[in-house]
C-alpha cells in the first residue's frame, strides 16, 4: 500500500485526516497521523480564560475523539523529517516511510527569543495568553490585581490569530470596568505595526475602537529587551514603556522539527506555494495551517479553508493531474470587542476587510467591520462549531475562497 503521513494532529492535521479518510481509496492508501500530545486545545478559548469566561476544562478534549475510528495514530515526537529519504525519524528512533507527507506542525511562542522575557518575572508579572499555562496563570493573577499599568505587546509578526491581542485589550477594558477598577488600570497596546492591525482600512476602524475605549496605542515599537528593575520594555531604538503587568505576544515560530530537518525559513516556517499548498522544495510534501510561511492569517478558519483546497489538489496530484484548486488566502475572524459585542472581518490575499453583511448578502446575520451583538454570538458559537463541524472536516456554509457578495467597496 502507498503511505500518506500527516505530521501534526492539531486543527489542520485533524481536519485533513477526516477529509482524506472519505476521499482516498483506503484499499490503496494507508493514512497515518503523528502527534506528540494526546490533548487537543481549543486555542481560541485561551483568550477568554484570563477573564474567567472559560476555564481550562472548557478548552481541552482528547485528540483521539476527533480522529476517525480505526485511524493509524502514532503518538510520539518527530525528531526529524528526511525529505531526501521520504521518511520521518521519531524520538524513539522508529522510522516512518511515506509516499506523501502533509506537514501540519503549527506555530508556538518563543518568549526566550527576547532578552529578559522568559526570566524571573515570567508568569509573575509577565504573562502570555497563547498557552494554557500562560492564560491560567494570568487568570489567577487578575483575580487579585488591584490595578496599575497593563501593557499588551506584540513582539513581532507573524503571530497566530493577529486580532487576538486587540481582543485581549478590548476584553481587559470590559473586565476591569465590570470589576469597578477601570479607572485604576491604564491599558496600553504596543505594536510593531504602523497601526492597530495589519490591514489599513480595518486598522483605522480598530484604532478608533481603541481610543473610544481609552486604550493607549503605541505603534512601530519593536521590543528589543525587557528590563526588570524598574519593569519596562525597551525597543531596539531605545524607547521605553514601563509596566506593572506585561501581557506579551512573544515571537511565534514553527516547530523545532522544521529547523532540525533544515526545511524552514528563519522563523521555522516551511516555504509553501501560496495557491497549491505544495512545499516549494519537495513535490511530495504539502503544508497546511500555521506551519506554512504564507502571508495569510495563522487561524483555524484559514486551516479549514486550506483543507478544502489541499484535499482537491492531493487528489489531482495522486492521479497525475494538474493541481488547479487555488487557495486565495481567505480568512474569517470574529473579533470580541467586549460588553457582549463583536466585530467580524473577512478577507484574502488581495482584498482587505470590507464593510457589509455576512454570509448572506444584505441579510447577514453577521455584520462586517461593525460592532454588533450577533457578531459576539458568532464568536461564542465558534467553539461549538470548532468541536462539532470544523475539526471533523464537515462542510460549513462559508466558501473556501472569499466571496465579494454582501461586501461594500
Ligand atoms: C490565543 C489564540 C486565539 C486564537 N483565536 C482564533 C480565532 O478566534 N479564530 C481562529 O480561526 N483561530 C484562532 N487561533 C489560531 C488557531 O488556534 C490556530 O491557527 C490553529 O490551531 C492552527 O492549526 P495547526 O493545525 O496549524 O496548528 P496546531 O493546532 O497548533 O497543531 C499543531 C500540532 O502539531 C503537533 N506537532 C508539532 N510538532 C511536532 C513534532 N515534532 N512531533 C509530533 N507532533 C508535533 C503539535 O503537538 C500540535 O498538535 C487562535 C490562537 C491563539 C493562540
């Protein structure tokens, strides 16, 4: 039998396994999925944990619950990919050969990339909310915090879910207002970008939200180091911002296995064809989700759209046909804006977020680039959709390629 391996059973790998199980001829193809951890984390839920909206139990489930019964599952860290030998070398020295490999190893934070970040203040007055440990530690800290300078800082782009830091700032405004200490908390959003977000039109609108909510914004700040006494972040051009609590979004990088295999760029992301999702270097390797070096957002919704394209292209590749399905960079993100409201953005490589209605033109029920209660419900519903539809690779009422229907230019 021919062998297809999916490396990574996170969002993208799990969706791909579910799709391929129903697409490939299983008399001809043996599909194996490899991961090093048994637990699946609903990462979008990490945002809500510091504010007591979700607890740890709300964001974790066993990975195997989402893998089709009877799948070949290998639970072990992959030490190395050897593309020239078409094989994986596992940490326990076992070898897995493949005819086709799908890399879905995701991205993770590397606070140690910034001097002074992962030091004695880590999870004491410097926190992340991109890991379960970080978001739970911050939840405990916020329970007793009496106020001061809260600095939210993006170290560098790209990061997973680029709107999550803004959502954190909006939720912090809501949370401390509800606690009755908003006047004692100075919220400061510090970003290396020239505005609040990566895309100019949305950036203007989201920047206005920050100022309406009395959140300070500092742009073009590239953090070079963290100093502890007194506590401050210092940029490469020696600007200083003091903090009592630093919520950092550290450098995001691809998994170390990519570096160990000599397959990544300087951030360990795998060079990938932006439309077909084939690896640039190796024809029988495909890449999906956060592991790619693509200029699309690193988001679960993106992995879901990519999975449709990749399934089609893999079928063509196996049958020796031209790969004609094209990923257009489609991303769709609900932005929680606090006080029971949210904003929705829908965009791709070429079209920036535009106002309008989504998914039904003129009807919605969701509104693009506008703050509504319905968008907030959409964000909360995303968790249910994620566990019940998205991971299982089931169809959602959203096209994989972005549609202009309902958008206003
Ligand atoms: C705070 C936060 C908020 C977010 N909010 C949203 C949101 O609102 N909407 C949205 O769509 N997305 C959101 N995301 C992003 C979303 O969670 C990710 O983009 C998505 O999970 C990426 O899927 P992936 O499969 O590429 O990576 P992952 O789901 O991270 O999976 C990678 C898998 O590979 C495995 N792996 C890696 N290396 C190895 C190895 N060497 N050996 C074996 N296994 C390995 C890992 O164990 C892991 O299971 C958010 C993320 C965060 C952190």
